[in-house]
C-alpha cells in the first residue's frame, strides 16, 4: 500500500499490508485496511496498529457510522466493531447476516446501513 503526498503528488511512504488489500477507509486519524480474514486499523499520527480478526474471507467494504466500524466480507457477513477508549481497542458489536454472496458495498446514511 502506498501513501501519497497529495500536495506534491509524490509517494511519501510504503506500508506492508500483509495480504491482498480489498478496500481502504480513512476516518479521523485512522486508516482501515480490509484484508483476507482481517481488518487492520492504523493510526497515522502515532503509527499504532490494531488487528480486528473476526472476518471470514476477503474484506471488500468498510464504512464508519453511528460510532461503529462496519466491514462487508466475502462470506456475506457484515461485522461491526465499536472503539473502546478506555481499553484502546475495537470491541465486536454485531454480526449481521442475510446476504447470499459477498458484501462489496456499504454506505451509512439517514441513520441506516445500506449494503450490497
């Protein structure tokens, strides 16, 4: 994964993701990366890294809404985590089922989660 300097149009850094990147999301100081069986959360200000290990298969979509991080996976699940400030980690919040194939798109709007 490459980090680009938008002001100068140059590659500023290269980060080894550790697998095939299915999607990425920047939210506040964090960069979330969807990988096979894993979501990595990287704090770009502190370089701290957390791994969220619940996905099965490739993670194809990520979105943040209502203080939750949602991940759409290859097996059709949508997983949700809530960040716990006290413990400095993401805690599992929900597992949504109902898709018969991979969840490739997630959008939060009007206080709802839309998936496809």
